[in-house]
């Protein structure tokens, strides 16, 4: 084990980007992502990292520059939040369509209006279908580790996809905690320089993102869809290798005291840690409750989710975003879709909690489990509620 | 696990206090976490910051509702904010004040242990500024014994550079002058 160093999670993220030896950083500051960009600009200005740092005038340009630089074979990085992500949304589809392994950290923040700077998942859910590999992390160590993991997976010639690391704004980005840093030598071995399959170069001209008539577009889209699904084995392989290197093993779906549980909480992102404390408290009272945490959001790990949940009676899925006028939260929709074809499946109860940074404490999870268990017992199917709203 | 809540006013360094305490604990090989009550920064308005210290990894990411220790960086808050809210019966309050610890206990109407130091006076004399963040940490260490004094030196040096020595001096004076009941 390496030495644990106390630092802000945003600083740890920036240090990982430096250690990943990126060539191009292009970003526009927005709360709560700001500290990552500030620290990276210092790192480049101090000469600690030989990279081009582009101060752009908008997030649309930030992503456009990453697309251009990555297309020439330069390892590229950006990060944003909320309205910034909304402004770059158009270009996220271009990046994945061109199969450019850019890395973007999204410090998740609520989309306005009303104007809010606090954390939830409404920003990233807006671009859920943009065709990127998408991770959710629970703590600073996982942000740091996934910078290396993301480039390693995305740049693999069997993958070639951009990656989003979703880290909860403020709840992770502004917290000081211990981070175990990896020696540069180990990083370099794990993450060799990017060797692009195709790249823009004047001597060997290629066309990227050409016009596609209806006669060919569907085939292109299918190729993208098949390839993103097929990235799963590579992600598993890289996680295994990273685990062997550091002792930290990651999985698409992770469980906590779930194997024998009648009721399972299902979470995604940093609330998973707090939920595990709530599970401990409920277990102490003799209740049969466990936890399932989704780490890999795209490609969605259908099989792993089924393995982790099908034995349970109740699933209490906690979402951090609302599909307004729709079926509830996006995570619950995916969970229901994953288990729909099973003859014996748990009943799903969906809470939307922690909208716009409202605190979610262990006792909140206990209240949600209480309510879901009672209502399911009374025969309610597909329960759905915005938790803790004053009416 | 020990949970600490800091009360201050925007600009006094409550967040910095929480961060330095966490960094000192991590320096000792402990696990720790520090975070502000997230929001737009407002100079002069009451703010809170949080710190947790544990021997094992910390898995909780919610605010602190039942602290073991409350630290107050501005004496005027004692009368306008319920700083003792949720404080555990065996918990403790450490505050800056010109009053005696007995008097502070009376003002707060609590039975808890109370530590008092005139941090504003020390900060003005040593630093030349009424910023009480590092001064109050000296008082916290004296009153709670949570973290070793020496563990603050590396984070102070990293955070304050050439004015680290002055902050260490203010910290040390508060450590010596803290009164506890």
C-alpha cells in the first residue's frame, strides 16, 4: 500500500490527470468543477506537465477542442458541471460518434432553473444516451483511480470510446480526505502513451465524421451500439489488472451485505457510502437489508445487476434525478428494464432523494426502507416518491 | 469516530480550520474528512464546516447532526446560533470568548464540558488580523487531545508558507491559554 496523503478530491483528480500525462486540457470554469481546472492550469503553468492548456470561451468550445486534439492522437481532458455540460451536449455526441477516447470528469450539479449550484445527477442524465462509457464513483480515491482506468480502457483499440467519470459536486469535489497516490513508474506502466488507430495528419489524410445518408447511418449507429456493449469485457479486464497493481478492485455492480437480504437499497454515486452506514444500523436491529451500488452506468451491466438483485423481495432504488412527467428516476427505469424478463423478480420502489444537494443522512435511508417495505407489503407496485418534499 | 462541527463567520476560516484538523489527523495515519457546508460564500454570515476523524476509513458523506465536539470561531455566534444543537451529552464545546468557561456554559445553557480562549486577542497580537482559524486549533488540541500538536506543522507550512511560523505561534499561545471546565 502507498502512503495516504490528505488532499481535496478535486486536487487529487487534477494530480491524476497530470500523472496520466495528458497532452491537451481544454476547459471552462464552472462551480463545482472549478478547483480541478484551476489546479491543472497551475500544473501546466509551473511546467510540471508538458501539455497545451486552452482557456476557451465556452464549454462547447472546450469539447470541440478536445475532439480536434484527440483526433490528431493527443490525449485530451476536460471537465465541467451542469449548465456547462448542457452547453457542450451537442459535441458529446460528436466525440463518441468519431470514437475519440477523450476523458471528461463531470462534477455533478443540478441543472437550472431555479438556479442551483448544488449536487444531483440531473446534468449527466441529460446526456445519458451520448454513447460514452460512464462511471459513477463514491469517493476521492475512486476518482483518482478512474482517471487512469478510463484512458486505459477508452484508448484500447477494441474500445475507442470517450469516458465520463461522474463525481458528485461538493459532496466529493470539495472534500478533503486521504488519497493513496500511485508511483509515476507504476502509472506509466499501466497507461502507456496513446497509439491511435487512425489520426488526422497532413501526410496521411483521412475523413472523420463524414456526412451519412439514411442508407448508411443506421449501420454506423449499430456499429457504435455493438462496440459500446462490447467494451464491457475490456473494462472488467482493466479493472482486474488495476486491482492486481494497487489492491483496489472495482466491479460494475458492487454489493454490501446483500447476499441474504430481503430488501436491497440500490444507489449510484457517493450516497452509496452513507447508505452502507444505514445498512449497518438496520442490520444491528436484525433487519434483512443490504446494498447494491451501480458503478458502471454505460454500458449498463444488466447481468451483474440481475445477479446482485434477483434473490431479493424488495428493491428500494434511490435516484438523484427526476424524469419529469416520466416513469420516475433514470436508475429505477434501468433496474426495472433489467429485471422485467425474469419470472421471479423483486418489487421496485423508487425514491428521488438529495435533489440539489439536500443532505441525505443514514436516517433518511432508514425512513425510505421503512416506507417502501410497508407499502410493498400493502400491495403497492411501482411506488415512486420525491423523498422529503414539504407539502 | 469523532465528529466535529465548526461555527464561524464567512472569512474567519472555519473551513480552513476543519481542513487543517483533517490534514493533521491524516498526517498521523488516521482517516479524516473535512468539508464546508456547501454554498455561495458570504463574508460575515454564519457558516459551518465539518470534520470527521476515525481509525478506519470513513464511509459517511452526510452533514454532522450529533457532534462530539463543537468549535466556535466567533463569540457573537454563541447568542444567535444554536451551536450546541445535537451535541452529544459527553460532547464538548470549544469557543473563543472574553468570558470565563463557566459564563459561556451559562450563556449556552449546557452541562457539557467547555473550553474557552480569547482567540481574537491572540490572533490580533500575533497575526495582526482577527482571523481565528489556526488560533482556535491550538485550543481544540488542548481541550480534546484529538491530534498531536506536531502534526499541524506540515499542513500549516504547506498552507501558509512564509506566515506559517506566526500561525504556529498563535496556535501555541492558544494551547497554553485555553481554560476548561
